[in-house]
């Protein structure tokens, strides 16, 4: 979904164009999508420079006041001059999220953005995601194993099992009226194999 790899089969439709094994998107199209990975990979430069980087590579002006506002929201204002690669796990994840949000992507992919984080960091990240959803027309696709988090953040929920979507529905319908047995088992807390 993030265009980092060509699809093995099938098609991806994005912005009214179809991409497949033989037709890949341009760099400009790829830069409209970004991913926050489960394990952040930050550069050895400062927190501020890590956040500014996506703007610079896209040829956009860097608004340091906007970066400062984002740092305050994420509780990172005291760390803005620190080397980003030396931060704690929760701090690094918040910097990764800021770096993804700063250029307002059209699609934001979040891969377990709060796994292995303490409740305080989870709340900060969820609050930023919720605020971002309210104020921007961005599609966000988030992978999470946390059912409570899916209930808090999602509009639509899908159960992915062995690489296939078992069921995809509006949030209320997914949690209150699942149709597939695997979905029912998962929601009931039973192990599915």
C-alpha cells in the first residue's frame, strides 16, 4: 500500500489511476503516502531536523513554528535539539508520527504505532491521530492488535487473517454484528488459527 514494493499480483487504485506489476507510480505519487512503522528508524540529526526532512525532500518550505506546535502537542518540545536516534521508544515513536504528519500526506499508514508503549505515550499518540483525523482529509490505515484501540480510533474495521480480509465493516457493525465465525471468535477472545 505504501508503494515501497511492486505488487506480486492484482492492482492498486490511487487517485483515479491503477498501478500493478508493470505500471508503477511516479515519485510524486509515492510521496503522497507515508508509513509510520512499528519500529521507528530515525536519523542521527536533531528531532527538529528529522521532522523537517520530509518537507525538504519534497521541496516544500519548512515552517519551524508549525514543527514547534507539533512538538508541543506531542510533549517533545524539550527534546527538539536532541539527536533523534538516541530517544526512548515512546519518544522515537512520537517523532516518527510527527515526521509523517508534518507534510499532510494523502494516505497515512500506521503499523502498530503504539505497540510496546506505556499508557501515557499511547494516549498522546491516539490524541494526535484523533485530532489529525478531525482536521485533515487524510485516509489513515492502521494495523493494530488492540481491539480497544480499534474501537476508539476507527471508522471501519477489518479482520486480517493469513493475508486475507475475513470481514470488513463499519466499526459499530463489525463489533456488534460480525458475520464470520473467525471474527466472532476473535472478538470473543478465542485464539484463531
